[in-house]
C-alpha cells in the first residue's frame, strides 16, 4: 500500500512564527511525517536566503509565483495586507491558512475572500484560533441564533502594542500620563466594534478578529465588541472573553487566558504551539470549501 502523500505547505512570512512552523516541518518527526515544505517567502528575502536549512527549491523570491511550487496549504503568518493582495488567488489552488484575520475588517476583502472560499473549488479558508478560547462554541451559538453578545478584552504591555493612527496617539499619551509614573494602572485605549479597531492594531488584535469570524453569522465584525488595554505591569498577554446568550437572567460564559510574553513581544509564547496544532488539525481534517476554525 502506498503511503499517504504528505501535505505540501507554503509559508508566507519568516518572522518568529513563520520560522517556528518551518522548523517543525523540517525537524519535528511528528510534523514532518505529515507535511513537507513547498516554499517559504518573506518580504525581506535575505532572511530566507540566509537560512541554509531551507532547500534552494523552496525559497520563493516572488510571491506571485506561488502556484509554481504546488502547495496544498498556504500558511500566511506575515501581515493582513497579504490576504488583501493574494488571498483570493491562494484559494484558487490551495487551502488558505490565514494567520492575520484582521484583514477581514476591510469589507471588500471580507466579501472577496469569503466569496472565493464558498466556491466549489474544494479549497477552504482556515482561521487558526491561536489565542482564541472557545471559538467552536461561539460559532455554534452564532449559527443557532442564540448568541446575543460577545466582548473580547485584550490586555498587553505597552511595548507589545504596534498601533496606527488615533490609537498610536492614545498609547503615547498613556505612556506619558499618570499611569506611566508609577506603572500601577491599566489604561483602556479602545472599546467598540472590532471592525473599527483592526486597522489601527492589525498585528495585535487577531484574536478579536477570530472571535468576530466565529460569530460571523450573527454579530460579525460590527457586532463583536473589542477592548484594548495597555498595562505596564504585565509580562503576559491577557485575553478575557465574555459570551452572552438568551434568557433573563441571560446565559453567560467568561474566560481568561494568561499567555506569558516578554514586554515587546507581539506573539505570546503559547500561541506558537497553538498555530502549529491548528495547522496539523487542518492538514488532517480533509477540508473542503468554506470557512474552517481550527
């Protein structure tokens, strides 16, 4: 009997998370038995070229040439702009593992990618749950019409936040304000719809975007509430999720996730293994078209 062919994975982005996935594919026996490396691309190509462990045939210089590498699954761990520019094309020939779901805050990108994922091509959009706890349960409540409210609070050290526009100004003010003097207070930078927050914190609130996608059939990006808080005391990323259902008094579930992270780290320690686990699940699931939370 012929062995089951390994799934060919293309990795888009070779920062710390991309390197972690590539290392697992190349070096971890349990992972390498299921996957093989199709390509690695990074905006700064020198980072890929400098890693001698990556075979020459797997170094992709031009992302527009991705189809030539025959990937079965393309894992984006780079930046939401990649989904905007290439997501639909990825889905035309491979499963698309989107590690930056803040991209879907743009209604045009959301419509285009979800439309392509629904096509009968056999390829699906995979959203790794990452730091999102309880995503399948939220999706079930949303699909059944019983989800009434969803709030995701993310608390991080100020040095871990990479913000744009108005939020960048608020963060600067928070660092210079009274809370910064003694380092004993948290400051709420934003509270409102997740869709409005994502463009201002594209690398920091992917968990919120994942929650909104889990609730896509009811609350979605506009109805899911995001709270972003900076706290100079933290040596972790803290994520609090409140789910509200029907009833009077209402059904409610709250969870708190404490993910150790050095000040300045965008990705918490536990998220690396979670992403790899999501990729393994996606590879084993026999995915078809549509949206898949793993």
